């Protein structure tokens, strides 16, 4: 799966489950730019796990600050 496909999936999750409305870009920060509070971050993480059938762990949470970071983590989980 390409980064663009992962980004599109995260975009869909963000629109459906956390009410994001706008253009999602890898450089955007989850809290500062997207305005996600701790509850909405948890919802996003859970729904990304469901969408891509991966399991994020606490070490992943510490590494994710931007949409691009999340794309990288998901890509790593999907890699063979």
C-alpha cells in the first residue's frame, strides 16, 4: 500500500470519526493543526487500527505528532 493510499484512508477515518473537514496533509500536526484533543486522538488511533487492521502500541503513540508520522507508522505495520 502506498503512502498516498494510507493518507487517503486516514483522511476518510478523520472525516467519519473525528469530524475533520478540510484538506489533510502529511505536514499537519494532529493536535495543533487538526485540533484533536486527547479523546479524539484515541478515537482516531482506534479507527485507524480498524481501517488498516493493524495494532498501534504505546511506542507508536510517542512517535506520532503529525499526519505524516501516522502514515509512516501504519506503513511500517503493513510492510511484510
